[in-house]
C-alpha cells in the first residue's frame, strides 16, 4: 500500500514568489497536464534544468508546489512536525469516497489517534498470521493462468489483490456475499479523477456517471455495515484485519467503514501495479528470474522481498507525495510561505545514480549486499509519521505472490523492449498491461 499524494495548496501572493525556487514559466494548465500525464519525464527535465529544488504550479488557482529530489531535504519533510507538515487536508477530494474518518484525511492529534488504533492489525505478528491465507489465494489465482499464451499480468494482479482485500482485510467468507461484493468493489477501485470532481461540484452527483458511482458506493456501504454488525458478535479467534481492529479498539461503525474503504483504495491498485512491474522485469531478465525461482524453492523470503523492493524502486507506483506547510518554513535554502505544498519526488530519488548505481537496471541484489541503499533513499511508502501504515502488509503480500508464481512457472516476455509507464490516476502503470507468457516449471498448480 502506498501513500496518497497531495496535489496542491492554496494560491500564494505574487510577492512571495521571490522566496520560491526557480521553475518553468509555462502556463499553469500546461504544467498541470505535464504533471498529471507525463510526470515521469516532466520531473527529470525540470531537475536537469533547475536543479535539486524547483517550483511548479497546478490548477486550480495556480497552486504552488515546491519539488524536492534530495534525500536530506525530503528527510526534513518526513521528520518535520506533523503540525507544520500537513498531508491530510490536501486529500479532501477523497472524503466523499473514503469518509471523513479516513486515516489519509486526518492531521495532527486525530491522525495520531487513528493510526495508533490501526497499528495492531499491521504488527509483525499480525502480518505473519495473514501470510498463509495470502499465499493460498495467490496459488489459486496462479492456477488459472493460461499456459503458453500472452496475457496481461496487471489485470490478473488486480483480480488477486481485490480478493486478498475481500478475504484477508475485510474477512468476508460467505460465498454469496463474495460474489456480490466483487463487481461492486471493482467499480469502487476504478474511481477516476472525473468522478472525484463531484466533491467540488455537487450538482454533478445527480447525473451519470456520478450517480451510478454513488449508487454503487451505497450498495457497498450497506453490505459493509451488515458485515461490521455481524463481526462485532463473532470477531473472537478470527485473524482478518477487520476482526483484529474490533479486538484491539473501540470503533464506531462509521470509523470502521472509512478505514476499510481507505485500505481498499490505497492498497488495491498500488500493490497490483507493483507486482505487475515485478513480473514484467523478471520475464525480461532470465538471470533475475532464476534468482527468484531459487528463492521461491528454498523459502528465501529476504530474496523474494528484495525483488519486490527493486520493482518499487525502479517503478515507484506513486511518483511523489506531499505536505502542505501550515506556517512559514525554512527548507532547502528557501523560506517557504505558509500554504506552500512540498512534493517529495520519490521517482527522482529512486533513479539517482548517487544512491543507486546503474539506476535503470533491475538489480534486486542491491538490497542484499553489504552496502545496501542508505536510509531515506528507498521511499516508495513515504516516510515519517505519515509512512504508509500498510507498507509491511504490501511487502508480505508481494513476497507471497512471488513465491506462488515463481514456484510454478517460467516467465517469458513477448516483446524485448520494456513497456513504457502510463499515468492512471495517481499511479504509474504498464501501458500494455505488463504482458507475459508463462510455461510450467513442474506440474500445473491445479494438479498439485
């Protein structure tokens, strides 16, 4: 699960511009288009032209965003006072979907309290308890893959991560309820920026496609409400996330609903995309594929996790995360006015040769060497008090998915060239869906 990016801040007075780093003179609309659709090339160009710190402006209202690419600067942001470095208020566009109690929307004491309530469900012991179920769900999905045919592994990962959320996080086990929820949740996680515009223009909510989305959301909320009510009576002895939350804290139904939907939206597409990139890279690199298969055969979890980490380094699912400063702040040699948005450019840090030799190469072993990446240089889950609470879950999930798939199959790339990335909402996905072909290493998993 990756952090949700902050997209902007209030407009700043022109007189404050002299305190800001340099940046492009392009119209705000053009900068917004480049940021939204081509950030993976836009940010490196700005870095080359303006240096480690630069300013961009985004709609609406020419919002000012200062972009950081040095780990020491980013460390100051992640380690700064949560009262000064706000993340939640920049995510208010998500409130109609995630709910006002969502961890992603909270700041200050409310965020600390909610995070503390959530932590027991994501402890090391809890993660070990989820791993077996995740592995079985992964094996069941892998058994359905077509042999010798090219297919889009990204969609297969989307199906699998949705199933993991349904059964491991929500704890839904009833067959009929699972059948009802799958298509509904698939619509929920397919939310687009156009749908989120309804937060700013309520009149849109009365017409399609907004009305259709709201109808789906109400149907999901009704099922979750019923599931929560029943689980309050039966959570003892259960190991899913919802049951652990009920066992560990005093929650209202609405608080539980909001956290479940947040975990769904924050953890579905992000993990699915990370694993699609991992399989895409392994299919193109026989030596790294053999390394992963040996790890799957021998139970070398640290080596499997290194593959997940390297996929997240080379292809960070979320390219940047942000904070809005609530008071005048000195940072990176500039005095940033209250209201400035600071963007930590994860993608720029991850491809900096100073921190990652041969940064464009896929080398999982870099995380296993005697000289691993320095702290603060691998940051796909953000950092500090706002680091993604599901980071450990996501790494465990990726490890178990790799274990199931690499034990069963050899992977082949139908195209020699790497797939380009394409912006999809806040994530960067493989443009062709991460196409692969698989052949059995041993009897097909359905026969085991």
